[in-house]
C-alpha cells in the first residue's frame, strides 16, 4: 500500500509541474496527467482518512462562486478555466493527505527533479541567445517555451525549500547558487526583489557569528577593489550575461510598456466592477469586459468574474491563512510553507490568473492543514 501512496504523490507532483514540461507533451497528454493527479489526490485523501474542516469553508465558497459565475459569463470561452477547477480542488485536498502522511519531502523532491531537468534544457537555450529570456520565449526555435513568471514561480519555491529544509551544504549551496542564477537572468523583477530581500534578512540573522562577520568584510574588500576585475574584463563579461535583466530593471517606471499594460488592466477592471459590484460578469470575463487576458491582480479578477461574494471568499481564505501563520510553530517546514505562500500570494497580486495558479491553493491548504494538525496535537497533549 505504501507503494501506491508513493505513486500517488508522484502523480500529484507531476500534474502540478505540467506548466514546465507540457509544451513537449501536447494537450491530450497534459490532461491525462491532470486526470491522473485528480485520481491520485482523491485516493490519498480517503486513504489517509482526511476531512475538510471549518478552515476550508472559504475555499469551498470560492469554488462555489466561481462555478456559479460560469452560468452567466459574458465570455463563451470558459472551458479552460472550468477544466482547471477540478485540478485546483484535487490539489487542495491531495496535499492535505501528503502532509498528513508526512511525505511532503517526496512531493517537493519530485517537483525539484522535474524543474532541474527542464532548467538544463532552458540553460542551453539561453546560452544560444546571450541569456536573453525574452528572446528565448518570443523568438527562438526552442521546442519548449516557459514564460519567466512560471519559471521563477517554481524556481522561487524550490529555492526556499533549499534554504530552509535541505541541510547538506554540498547539495544546498550549489543548487541555491544555480537556482538564484536562473531567477536573476529571467528578468522577473518581483522574484528578483523578493529573493534579494530574503537573502538580506537571512544575512542579518546570520551576521551574529564571527565567521560571518569576517566573510562580510572579505566580500566588502573585494567589492571596493574592483579595478583588477575591470582590467581583466570579468565584470564586463558578467554584465553581458545579465543584460536582459539589467535592461528590465533599468526601465522599471511608469513609461514601461509592461507596467502600462498592467495599469490599464487594473483601471478598467475597477471601472467595470463599479458597474456590476454584486455578481460581476461571469467566469473569464476579462477578455470581453476589459479586453485584457486578466487584470494581473487575483482579487480584481475574482471580483470582476464572480462579484463581491467571490471576492470576499478569496479574501477570507487569504486572511485565514495569514492568521494561521501567526499561530504556527516556527519549525523549518512551517517557515518554508509560510515564505512560499507569501511569495505566491504577492505574485498573485501583480501577475497570473488565479484559475491557472494552483500553487496559491496548494500552500494555503498545506498551511491550514499544518495548523489543524498542530491544534489536534495540542488537544491530545503532544505539544505544550
């Protein structure tokens, strides 16, 4: 029976990883893996005798409001979003069983293996286009193209797992450096800032030891004496590798086309919401109502689609997760879950469609489940 559980966890992880490798497989195989992930989630949920609690009520209300909004959508093209909902539900309940079975590390290692196998291919493609992620995605002949938001979503979560869970330094340090490099060359501004901020916080926490203080001053001296590196041309070569990212960061203002598009989507979403506050315009209404793929903000997207009740259900779920984060025991696994959820949550406020982003619901479910398990252990006297 343990073998079936392992296979089920592999299936859930692979279905969650489809955005990385789906371009190679085609839609039929992708949906096949999604069905496999849904079946595996159901099997694990009942095998581990999991159950939904009052903490899961906001999620249930969210799903109900989204399904209800499909009945009156102004957009006829809602099939993709409807097909994603069973996967979101399955992943939400499936990871509860994964955590309860204490096999979260099998789950994460499977995702890591898929990501790193894809990343080796990505690195080859980027090396052919001077590490310009935009050129690789829009203009290259690559057989698998994953846009930078999706790639850095996976990379960020894996980076946090390496930082907070993996203890072997010979494995951790090279993979942290490699994964950080992939995030930096992607040009994903939010991910870069989030990761740099996290490294800064971790650095301050580690600065207490004498060894780290000495290392800090060594790196400071290296930074001051840059003339030698300039003369050898090392810095110029490094800058060439990061040209795409540097260009995106140097145009991070209101005149940037990417930001202008997001401001347009947000402004028009707010105007449209004001004209239909209670029920919105139905599932996937953005392309019809605001003539934009989605508003680049999950709360605006849900309000636009399913009205104030859908918005309140999603808002309640988010607040509930942050509420449980304050009360969770601060062990390494919980810290990883909290940092990952915060990263995904903030990403959803400026990118992604909520329907195509199961990681938000995965980490919400994991944190709510961790809190439920902790609470039950306290009631049974295992925790003081």
